[in-house]
C-alpha cells in the first residue's frame, strides 16, 4: 500500500508552505508547564476513550513521554494543542506538571486551526462524525464560507447546479488529499451522519454503532432509537436486519384495516352475493349496517 500523502502543508493557504510552517517550530523540544497547555478550540476530535487514555498513562508512567505534543502558542501565552490531546489527558491523569512539546511559532490562528484539522485527518483517529465535520470545516475555510453555506454549495456541485468550476476543483482536491473520498460519496454518505440525533451520534462517536446503521435507525420513530441501538449492538445485526426492523416499526398504523377493507370490497360483487343463502345474506347485511354505524 502506498503511503498516505502528507496533506498538512498542501491544505494550508497559499501563503504558507510546509517548510514555512515547520521552520517556525522550536529548534529543540521544550518542557512547558502542563497548566498552560489547553485543548485547541478547533479540535476536530471530540470523543476520547477513557480506557485507552488510561492505558497510555500507564505506558507514559513506565516508559516516559516518548512523543512530544505539537502545540501553538497563542496571544494569551497559552499552548494550544494541535496534536497530542490524548497524551495531554494521560499526563494530566498522572498529575504531571510539565509536558514535552514541539511549539509552532508565528502562525495565525487560522493556520493553526487548519494544521490541527489536517493532522487529525491524517492520523486516521477520528470517528466518522468527526471526520465528516473536519472535512466540511476544511472545505468551508478553503471556499471562504460558513460550514452551512459550504454544505449547500457541495449539494449544488454534486447536483450540477453550481456554475463555479473553481469551487469544484478546490473541493475535489481537499477530499482527495484528506482520504481520497469522492464528492458523491461525501455528500451521500457523510452528510446524513451530521444530521444524526444526539443518541445516535453518541453511539457513532464512541464506536459502538456503524454510521450506516445509525442513519437507518434514524428513519425509525425517535422513541425507538435507544432500543434499536441496543439490539443492533448486542445482536450484531447487519444493516439489512436493522432496516427490516425499522420498516416494521415505521409501517403506517391502520394498514391491516385498509387491507381488510380492500379485500371485502373485492368480494362484494353482485355475482358473489347471489351465491349466499338467505341466512348468510341477512348476517352480512347486519354486519355491514354495524360497520356503517361505527363509521358515522
């Protein structure tokens, strides 16, 4: 398998090359006070597994901090984490006072934000919700739009109703370098993940539910979501099995009545009625009168 391309630099704006960004890093690894290190406000990754952080803390306690944090020094003299938030959490768990850090200097917040997003995408440690959110944020920044406006533009590009060919070039470049996903796939499979209700999104974020199954469960009445998640996880249901259960729940109420009514209507033909004896015809007339009374 060919190595994944280094997309950190290529996704930065045109004024910032890879060399320019990384030449701003400190010449040596620094020890920075842990209480001055904070999560980056543009962090794409939202979910962190407690057990994995505990395991990392145990490793750091045994072997030391082998990899430095990658941080950006902001105007408040704080170090915002671009890469390494799991290590930071593990160090805090160990109640350490300092952290080894590689500091990026003299870049803007926008550039630091973009580096943080790309670093997470390149490490492939995002869940699908975080990944889609990060890609959309990157695209929005490249198109100089809000995420909502960028999403609308992506729909137009996918549908062929946008005349801005430059936008299409930018979007396809970003998606190719950030995982080689097509525009069609990103819109069709990524956008529904962004619209998941909280309980479904949480299951996707913690890794217990596959996004494709979550989008199927979303089609069921909301009061059934939690039960369907539990059934899907515990019974290891396939997507088709989940879909079958959602369809059963979503079947319109009263469909049995309509089916019975259609069947009776087909049987109430003059030729059919002629075959009934007097007793059965009288019974039928009584039943029909009762049905009519109930419906009035």
